[in-house]
């Protein structure tokens, strides 16, 4: 193993922080006030764009010719510090992991920076790969994974992907990555062949990695 890739939202911090609810409000407001979509149509459009493209952003770019940078700046302008606090245990875990850690997210770099600062993880990550890595294509599309591996000059089987979304881990496994789901044990009701491990919190990655390296 040569690298650990961490998703950001609901992975590096608990889903209970509910940070996305703040972003969710901003997305709806952007669609209504900036793109001038009728409020009654917003929910249906968002569901359709998620189903078709994996993210609202892609639908708005393709069908409404928005500026993706304007969108990212707008929807991520939320008070991160009101929902997220310092996590010294996670900082210690990542600092002593023995492998370089990276953020690989569908969010924007400015959003990553705010979240990382709120968690007290400044200076921990070797690099950050955001939604721009593959021309705003989101995970679980394969292009972002391909671009990240190219940037790292690594193969998939040299990487571990830590995520809260099963579909994103499924793509990671297609590239040969070790896959770790972060979330409560009851969140997975069936066996998934592409899932190598599940942790209740990211700070437990140290013990898991030690077990894997011992086996290797």
C-alpha cells in the first residue's frame, strides 16, 4: 500500500454533523435565484440530475450553461464551524498512519480547506483532489479515479479508498483499490463483494491498516 484516499463529507466527520443540510439549502437557492428555475421544479430536477449525472452541478452545466466555479463558490459558502469541531484523535491517527493521506472529494477545494481547518487537520494531507480533477465529473464516474491515480503515479492496488458512499467504493474496487466504508454497522444490510472493511469512524483506520500490513 502506498496511499490512503479519504472522501470528505460524512467521512472525515460524522454524518450527524449534518453539514450537507446547509449546502442543500444553498443549492436550492442557487437554482431558484441564480438559474431562475421555478421553485416547484427544483426537487424533481435535482433528482433527475443526480440519477443521470451523479451530481446537480453536471445537470446545471449541461442544461443551463452555468459557470461551475460560480456554483461551487455559492453552494459551499456555509458556516462549517457551526457544525464541525476539532478532532484531535483523527489528527493523531492520520499523522502516525505511516502512509500519505489524500482527500478525494466531489466538493470544491475551498470547501475542503474549511472542513479540514475545522477538524484541526491542517498540514496532514499530502494533496487534495476535488471536483475539478476530471472536468467537474463526480464520483462514482471512473474518470476522477483515473485522474487521481495518474497524478499519484500509482496503480489502484496500491491505494485504499475510505468513503461513506457504497457506489463510490464500487468504482474504487473496479480500479483494484482496497475499500473501506465509514458509517454505522447497520447501514449495510447485505454483503457487497467490493467492500473490504467497514469502520464506524475514520480514526479507526490506523488499526485496520496495521492488520492489513501485518498480513501482507
